[in-house]
C-alpha cells in the first residue's frame, strides 16, 4: 500500500461503495489507493483542459447564433 498522509470521510451511494470494495479486493489495492488514483486522473484531466483553454485564449470568439448560421450555410445542419 502506498503511504497516504491525510484522512478524510467520504460518503458513497451503497452500490458504488460495494463496487469499490469488490474492485479493491480483486485488484489487491486499498479503497484509498483506488480513490487516490481516480482523483489524480481527474485532476490531471482538468489540468489538460485548462492548458487547452490557455492555448486557445487568442482565438476569435463566435456567438452561438453565428455558429449555427455558419453550419447551416455550409450544409452541416
């Protein structure tokens, strides 16, 4: 088991908790390790999203109405 340094109480839907316990038992990981890995993956995805937004900050904006009009003009909708 990895060394985890903070403790927290988390409440789960009973079915989710059961699935999590079964996954822990079958993967030889602790529930904490599974949750920690899942949260790390989610936070990494959020960081990728923020980087993508930053990379596109100078792109011109288009309104929703203009986008629909352009899609219609080009036969996409």
